[in-house]
């Protein structure tokens, strides 16, 4: 599976492959990956907002 496809699935942009094997541990792993990716994107947004606000002053 490609990097961009996996990223799109984590962000609910693309539907998951119905033929992909689904085990309980795989669900946990994907859930943790999704959580860390969302936290990373939120942190990037906060950093950008702070940079924009600090540049005004």
C-alpha cells in the first residue's frame, strides 16, 4: 500500500480496502497512527498560527 493512500485512509479521505486483512492488533496500530497524525497536524497548525501572530508585532 502506498504512503499517500495510507495517509488518505487515516484522515478518512479515501475508503479502506475491503480485502485488506483486519486483525485486532492492526486496528490498534492504525488507531494509534491516526491519533499521532492528527496530533502532529494540530501542532503544525498551532506553530503556523504563532508564527503569523508574532510576525505582526
